């Protein structure tokens, strides 16, 4: 079974409470998601491998730690996944970005792909897939399958809220992909929304409702 890590840092939990509140404005929601993205990103990158490089400080030469291997790929699932991207790029400015465009069919709740673009050498890179809401799990499951089909071998999933149903669907399909989330929620309602959740993350982020 894939590993699920709940990022229970007090700053993350506090910011999440502000975001859940229906009185939170579009501007605040976007800023908070960006900030939480950085904090979860800090945890998700905690074990990145380091090697050492020779540098000279103004005082002395030294061997200093340096990220090893190829640059990361951030793969936001459009559109809500974009909310994590700026925060993550502040942490790792040279990361590559793959875009996965999926929408959820409101009747079947199945995901439908409308856009896909990813670096050609993705098999050599750690891929961090981003979607704030792990609800049914259908979109992230499809996105990870698509990225694996494109060659991705090492992937991690970054979410904000996760429903138990989504964790089950996703981890059964992709037991090799560990998940980071800020909270595991109660359940999904009949429309596939997370309860208690925060509503539609894309609409709240972009002010489309
Ligand atoms: N997507 C959202 O934005 N919110 C939910 O609650 C479920 C899926």
C-alpha cells in the first residue's frame, strides 16, 4: 500500500482553516494555497538526494551539499493543481513543468483528458503531481497513469485535502506513488464533493462562482 503522509504542521493546519471558511476571499484563498504549497513542498522534498560540489567561500574552499540528479518535474492537474505551482517553483525555480488537463464529467465523475504536455526525458526525473483535492481519485489516478505511459518512473502526489474514497482508489491503482496531504476528510457527498472540504477548489481559486 502506498504511503500517505499527513502534513500536520501548525502553520499548514491554521492556513487550511482560513481557506475552508466560506468567507475567505478569492485573493486570500489563492495566497493561502500558494503558501501551503510551499510548506507541503518542503516536506515532500525532504529526502531529495544530495551530492557535494567544490566551492570557495570568501574565506576557504569547501565541499558543499548540492541537489544531485536531474531537475524535478512539477505536474499540476489543470486547473486546480495550478494553485500549488507558484509556491513549488519558489522552492525549486529550475524545475520543469508538465501540464495535465483533465476535467471531471459531472454525470459519471470520470476524468476526461483535454491537454497533455510533459518533458520528453521525464523518466530520469522525480515527478511531483499536484492536485489540491483528492476526491474520487479518478483524475489523479488517470493523470499518474498518463505520466507513467509517457515514461515517468518516480512519482509523488501532493494534495491539500483527501477523501478516504480517493485515497483507496488512488493507492490501489498506484501503490508505488506516495501521497502527501494536509488532511484526510470524512467522506464524499453524492456529487463527489469532499465533506467537510472547502467547496470547489478551482472556483474558489479563480473566482468563477
Ligand atoms: N474537487 C473540488 O474542487 N472539491 C471537491 O470537494 C471535490 C473535488
